[in-house]
């Protein structure tokens, strides 16, 4: 029994250099709809976020909600199609998307953070003019491509000690509401904040190669190669596209990891071990996970 306490103390002590490294840093976390597990897993995620804030990190959560949107569209008998990993969004779909993202998923995350003693504020990219969008592609309807990001509201929230929780919606110049892919929104927000890390939490252990092995470190060139081979497909496409755009936009590194794994964010930020696939400009070595 006694030894467990020594181990706890040692773990805390070993985390010190990481805590110092990330103190004051902005870490944007995309919490995918597929990464959201049951209430216990949500509580564990929220605890990690509150711990980050406690040690001086400024976490920003940008969430998805694909499965929850599908469920509601199903109940309402509204069909929806995907093109290159993005949802085709007409006006009827958009209403449901906003209702589910801002009304249900966003508040569930806010509540989980409050329950763990943090102070979260739920908003969408529409609030404070944070995300201004244009139509992404005529085939996709109301899917928005962010063209401007205003970080002022988020800086105010950081100063007040709040944890922003952002639903991936944006406004058009004519006042339209756009549905933004959660990964895309997280990337643009991370770039606008010049974040130290962008963590894309999903339901797979990382980016897999043709053999199905997780690649722990990738360079942008390797990402492009896997994409042209069709190995990176479906919902992984917006993630890796986001990763490359975020690096170009000044984010130091992007990590794609399994949000359902216990303490995934802490493992990535506060240990040498890391988690998932890290994408950065100078990958010193590229090795499949053992
Ligand atoms: N090379 C690859 N490596 C890993 N996953 C891949 C790869 N190619 C395609 N995928 C798929 O991408 C999926 C992750 O994207 P998906 O959009 O489904 O989830 P999410 O973005 O986490 O959730 P949401 O879209 O609800 O926010 C994985 O579950 C996997 O099926
Ligand atoms: Mg997705």
C-alpha cells in the first residue's frame, strides 16, 4: 500500500518538467463525437482538462458530434450524405446540426467540466464572431470553410480562468449559419491562437499505415503519401488536412489519438511516452508502434 503513495509522488515529480514546459501554453483539443464514450469516460476526459487548467495550461475544447447528429436525423427521418468525410448540409439538416451540437453535446461537455471543479463556458464559432465562414463547396450545401478567426473572445475567457468549449459552427458574411467540420474548426482556432499543441481525439489509436499499424510520428510528406495511396480515408482525411494546415498556420505540433483511452491527453502532454500519431514538420524518425 505504502509503495503506491511513493509511486504517486514520483509520478507527480516526473511530470514537473512537462508542467513547466506547458505552463501558459494554449492546447486546443478536438473532442470527436466518436471519441465521446459513456458518462464515466466523459468524466475522465473532463478531469484531465481541469487538471491541465490547474497546472497553467489554457485548454480549448472544440467538439464534434457526428454520431449524435446521425441519431437525431434518423429520429426525424432526415437523410444525410458524406462527401470526402464531410456532411452534406441543407437548411433542414443545419437546424438539427445546430440544435444537437450547441444544445446537447456542448452542454454535456460543459457540465462534465463543471462537475470536476473546472469553469467551462460553452459557445459556438458564431459567438463573438470567432469563426467567419464561406461556403466550402457547392456540393456540400451549408458546410462552411472558415475564412477568418477572431481570437479576442477566447483570450478574454483565458484571462478569466474559463475553459472555452466550442461547437463547430460559424457565421457567413450575410448572417448565415454554417456547419464546420469539427477538425477543420479546431485547426483554424488552434492556428488563430498560435497553439502549442492541437490534439485531435478520435476513436482510433492514431493514423494507421497500409498494414493497419499506428504510425507514431509523421512528417507532412508522409501524410501526403498515405493520402495519395488511399490509406488515409473517410473521417481521417479532414484530420490530416487540418494537421497540415495547422502546422502551416503556426501550430507547433498536431497529435491524432484515441480519446477513449484512459488519460489520453495527460499521457500525451505530461509524459515521455506520448500517445497516438504526432505530426510535425521535422519528424526525426518514423516508426510503427511496437
Ligand atoms: N489511415 C487511417 N488511420 C486511422 N483511421 C482511419 C484511416 N483512414 C480512415 N480512418 C477512419 O477515420 C475515422 C475517424 O474519423 P471520424 O470522422 O469517424 O471520427 P471523429 O472525427 O473522431 O468524430 P466526429 O466526426 O464525430 O467529430 C476512424 O474511425 C477510421 O475509421
Ligand atoms: Mg470526423
